[in-house]
């Protein structure tokens, strides 16, 4: 199973209770499809950066989960078919963690190579001024 973050924005025409019910509905879909929900973060009603479907506000919700690609495909299909969801995005987080780890390893290799060659590594303060 891979780690994903999925954020969706629900219509501002919903009440707080309807928004909570919508979140519970999607949490149920994650559970029934075999995903492991790590965290649900309700950000509440926020202003959008730009208008989406003629709305300038929406209810933001973030899910962090361990899931397979089939579950993400099913969840996104349900987001598309639900009238109250105006926008959504799913991101695979373990790939971002791998990329950060590779960058850290590269920096460590460069530092080690410079130390062996006798090159002094400058601190960021020295470079800036």
C-alpha cells in the first residue's frame, strides 16, 4: 500500500452538518475499499484562489491514507460523480519522500567528496554575504 494525500473542496451551499456527512461518506468509501485512513483534517469553509463552478468559497477536507491505486481511482470517480464536490486532488506522498531522500543523499555525497579533495564547504551565510 502507498501513502496518499487527497484534498477535496465541497460546495459552499452545504450546511456544516451536510459537509460533515459528506466527509463521513467518503471516509466510509475508503474503509470499504480496504484503505487505511491515517488522518482526516477538516479545514472548514475557506475562500478559493479563483472561482470554481461560479463559487468563490468551499469546504476544504484533507485525507491522509494508505491505499492502493484502485482505491484512489474509485474515490476520484465518486468525487467526479458527486454534485457537492467542486474540486479534488490526490497526491502520492511516498514518491515525494523518496525524492527528498535522494536529494539528501546527493548532498551528503558531495560534501564527502569535497572533504576528501580538501575543498572547504562554505556555509550559506558566507555565500549570501
